[in-house]
C-alpha cells in the first residue's frame, strides 16, 4: 500500500535501528569509591529512548548472572515478553553525536 507516495515497506525500513559497531575497552577504571567503570562505545544509525541504557543493563546482568545469562537476555528481547532488561543509570554516560 502507498502512504503519501511511499510504500509501507519503505516507511518501516526507516524505523529500523542499525548497530554499526560495539567496542568495549579492555581496561577497567576504578573510581575513588571502589566502583568499577568500563568504556563501551556503541555506534549506530539512531537509538530509541533508553535503548543504550537497556543494552548496557542487559550486558551487566549477563556478566553477573553467568550460566544461563544468554538465554535470559534472548528471552527478554522477544516482543511477546513483558520482562525487560534493567535500565542502567545515566551516571557516566555521554553522547557523542557524529557527523
């Protein structure tokens, strides 16, 4: 079907989010309070509200859970599941808008 001169498929394609790369620094930085920090760089075409914070939350949960973590994360990504990945706190996050 057409909507204002564009096909429905092309409209849906524009709504898709694309990850171009994900890089994690090998070194962990320790804060003065004993907390651990790591650098994570996610490059993509665009992101949804809280998407990056939820991806980081899922990665932290998977690292903490160990066995069975991959299955739990995959389960929480299904559209028919109400459970969502925890949202990582915004503290320490920064946005670099590329050109």
